[in-house]
């Protein structure tokens, strides 16, 4: 089940984030550090009502932040397909449950949010070495748009269709 995260969820979300950070480090993906993303980032997301969690049997298996585009690095790229966009940040999925379709469920929820709120697209970025995420984005019809050199990330966009 997907819902907005609450303050009471922060400890569990932070524990999951550390698990994901460690998993990525073992896979030699330098996308995140032990300082990011952490509880302080997710706290702001909860306060701003933009952090969604996926729970199964009352356990958080995944989370994502989705908010209107406002990232200065995104403005450095020419060639975005649409102007009115939501951006997904800080997606985490329990590595022990990565084959359950949690990321897909969260993304599907994001697509519905975007369509219902009249957004034209979903944008996201990921580290060049995060091949699993890059393949997931391609399977979900995200297009590579450009490179965010200032944060060493590849940017993607998916146009939302009603």
C-alpha cells in the first residue's frame, strides 16, 4: 500500500536509507553517502507532504520523494520535453525485496499523481554507474535528456499521457 509518510515513519525510513546506501556502496555506485539521503532530508519531505512510502505487512519496503521541479541543476539542461513536471528524488527500495515490484508501484503512483495534478512529465536523475536504475527508467519509457555535470548525474524524463 502506498501512502504519504508520517513523522512516525522517519526512523524506519532512515534505517532503510542506510541499508540502501550500504548496498549501493558494495555495488560500487557512488551515488549517495552516509550523509545523504538521511532523516533530515526525509523530515523536510514529510513536512512538505511529498514523501510517499510503500508498505507491505506494516513494513516500509520503499519510499520516494516526488515534488514539482525546482532544482537549479535541472535548469542547466536544454532539451527537456515538457515544462510542467514533477521530479522524483531519494527513491529507496529494500534490497532484500527488490524483485517485488516496489519501485514500479511507486513510479505508477507518481504517474497517477502527475496526471491528476495536470503535470506534463516526470523527471529524475541517477548516477551513471547505477545501471539497474538506468535500465529500469528505460523500461519505463523515460528518455535520456542530458547530463547534470554539477552533480554527476544522467537526467531522464517521461512524458505523461492521460
